[in-house]
C-alpha cells in the first residue's frame, strides 16, 4: 500500500455544535469524528488523521456572522 503524508494541515470547525468540553477536548473529538467518517464503508478511504501532541497548536475564536 502506498502512503501519502500531508503535514501542517489546518482544521477549522464549529466548536460546541457537536463537540463539548475544553478547546483541546473538542479538537480531539472532531478528529475522532472525522476519522470515523474517513474509515466508514462503503465510501471510506481507509484514511486516518493523526494529531501529534508535540506539534498541536489550538486556537479558538468567535466568528462575527
């Protein structure tokens, strides 16, 4: 199997809609939900996102919609 790695990928999502807890907890929950979707059959890619603790930078802010 050929593996492709993408580094320095940003993830932006509406916190508090589906995820709960601290900013870090919500980020982890979002990654878990995305990974479930990426692996779901029959349309899943068999892909997985990895969050390396020593490289995670979490920012939080409010949108002015």
